[in-house]
């Protein structure tokens, strides 16, 4: 059975745009068929200080993998692209971050994976790109639309659309 998956991607270390492009290509090759990419946004880091802002975007893809299989592949892609997880659990700069926001309408609560992503609804850098993909997306937990969540978001100051964005047709044949 195929499922639509929505992801949030971010990078604030290294060649940010190139790393995001590589991640999208690898997701398309290994995890699911990418069908849409949001605009790219420059965002200030949340939860830690960094001299480099993030570039964030959202991706929609179709997969026949289980959530656990999909998660394992995205973690491997992060590792392959140089992501170093901090043992302390604190936030830090990273080459690539791939978060599963929605996996169809499933609610997943395991020791390894929480979907919908636990704090996505508090983060403009996730919500705004998701509206580029589909304003009608709804959270399967509370049935609230992404558009409504954006309108309830207090701080949109730390997010600005970039002039250039990643184009799907440039990455995927």
C-alpha cells in the first residue's frame, strides 16, 4: 500500500543548498517518489546559537515502505551526508536534518519514532514550507489544518523565503 509522507528538511552546516539537493535525490532513490518540494526558507536556529542560519524546506513523497523502514533510510541518509548526532540530546548545527512530519494519517508512538513530529506545530520553519505543499494538510491527532496552525504561530519573524529554491525537475527525472 502506498502512503503519502511529508518531510521537513534543514541544513545549517556545510554547503547547505547542495546538501538539501543531495538529500532529496537520495530520498527519491531509496525511500519514496518525491512529488513536490516547497520553496526554500532561510531560518534562524531554534534552541541553540549558531552563526549560520538554516535553509529549511518541505518535501512530499509517496512510499510503500513501513514507517520504521522509511525512518531507518532517512537516518542513513543523514549519516551519509555527514550528520553527527550530539550525545547530550541538545540541539546543534547539522549538515542535514530530515524529520518525518506526517506518514499518511498514521499516529506513530514508538521508542524510535513519533509521528506526527512532536513539535512541528510550534515551528514556523516546518509549518510555512508545509503550506507550500498543501494548505489543506491536517494533523491526524487534532484534525487542525496546517493553514490554521500557521495563523496561530506567534513568531514568523525568523523565517524568510529565499529568492532561489530547489526545483523538482532539476533533481529528478
